[in-house]
C-alpha cells in the first residue's frame, strides 16, 4: 500500500499535480485540473504516464488539434480517423489534408517482431521453403520499433505536421506536463533536443507496451481459458476460420491450434500479402489514375534487406497482415480503408475470384479490370493460389452468406473488454 512518502506518490503529487500545486506566495495548494491523475492511470509507471500525456496531447501538432489519440482512439481499439470527411483515411492537422493510409490499430503492436526476411518452410514432405518478409510496424513495415514508429506522425505533413523534432521538443518543454517530463527523462533532458526527442519516443513506446495495449481480455480468451463456451454460431465460425478447404483464414491470421494460451493466438503471421483490394476512389491522391500505393515494394532500403534472388517488384501491392484482435471495432478495413464493414471484407474474400464483378469496375466495352489498385502487370503479384482465392470466375464461392454470418459472429468474440 502506498504511503504519502513513497516516491511514486510524491511524483504524482509534485509532477502531475494530483494533490494540487502550491501558490507562488506559499499559499495552500490549489487544484490543477490540467494534471489530474485519472483512475485508469494509477497502474502506470512514471514513464508510461508521461507517454500517455504525450499520446493524448493535441498541442503537439501544427496547428494544434491533433494528437496520437486522434487517429488511435482508445474507444475505437486505438484506431480512428480524426473526424475525416474522406472515407477510409484520417484527417491531418492542417485543414483539408488527410493521411496517406488508413490508421491501423495499436493494440498488440508491441508484440510485432522487427522487420526481416525469415526462412519459412512450406508444408510439404520435402521441407522446402523460402525467405519471406516478416514483421515491422506500419502497413509497409518501415519501423522496427515502437520508438521509431512514434516519431513519424509528428513530422508527417499529412498528420501532425511539425517541421522538425526541435519544434515538438519545444512544445513539450513549455507544456503542461514539462515537470513530469523532467522528472522522468532527467532534469536536463529537455534542454538537449536530441535527448529529448529520443525520450519523447521512448515514453510513448513505453505507454504502448503497457498491458492496456495487449490485455487478452476478449470472450475468445475466456473460451481458451475454459471460462466461457462458444455459441453454436461462434463455434461454426471458428471452424470455418480454421478449415483449409473453406475459410482458411488461419493461413495468414495465425494461431496455434493446439494451444489454449491467448498469447499463441495473435491472429497474424506478420507477413505481407497482396490480396488485390479494390481502389478507394474517395482518397484524393487516387483521383490521379497513374498514382498507386504499392505498399512493401516502396519501403525504403528494401532492396538492401532482401535476399539477392528476390525481385523487389514481386512485393508491390503487398501489405502487412494485421491482427484480427478487436477487428469488429477497427473499421474501416485494408490499408486504403475501402471496406466499411466486417461483413463486406468477408464477402470480398469469399467471392473475389469467383465473382470479381462484385468488386472491380468494367469499362465502356464491358471489360473487367481486376485488381484495379495495381498498375498493369503487377496484378500478377496478387495471391491466387490459396483457398478461398483459388477459384475460377463463375465457380460457386466457398463461403455462403450464412458462413459469412458465422465468421462475423466468431470475429466479434475477439473484442477486448
């Protein structure tokens, strides 16, 4: 039990003002509404608390009004669009600007491995395999750590729009929780711009590594622990999810079928897949028909990291496989936010190959333009040899509407409380 002389309680009282701030004339402490400790912050370590302050501070953008939480809203499983008028991508700090891609959830991001090409065996008797890209953060894996990831939005003109790291440091140095920052990072830290910039990223990363970002508190976790049964609909959906001849979702959204440990069910293999999602015409950049977001192949330095036998162009159109944990709360879906509902995503997977006209445009000659968000020959990168994609046009889809409903019911059990 904390006593009034415990260091952490003193930090709360002095650095955050939870017990009031003494007047400059020596008068009794007055309440400090800017720094009050919320009940849900009492479990946070000092550096995690600083990270939360930074994460939620909308004064750290230029102009002010955008915070990390604007696009990673706790109420939306740490995903969001900052009130964007453009369907599928968040608004930026500068009026009229939008981000280049849909904001992914930050839940369970701390468990992602660093980006690398890793040898993956094929499931054959010959134990053959190949090196494939795995891990990293963002849709294209360009950040290896949460610290690297935390820095980018501050400086992105389409997001928080600061000109330099020094501009961010100055705002923290003169901001409401500067004393907390000095207490956590060191008395002189805010005077050294490089050290302060690294400290800001370190604090945000520490917050994102706290247990609130990987709680494992879904109904599915209860099921794994033997604390709650699945409904009949959920059980059918889970069976479809694992069935290699029907849904086959588990091929990319992995879990260990023989494990009851929630940490073995992250619902991603952290690899990269080109699934051929439709083009989002609402994104302003896409008004230029020659512009394409090619994903992994545009990652800086990829050619230096890839094995010599890998052609970087083969990764065009590939994006990191996201976790499905909390997927029912993280709409819209895909890197371009094309899909507004979970049911529409599942319908796309089920019918993309068998009924492509449901998803792709036709021209004035009624020619179907499949994979319209990739230029020309790069459409050959799209996955078409795994269930449920391995069908010819006109085949009966592997999943019925009832199957989609069952899968949706199962995926809704992945929502954390």
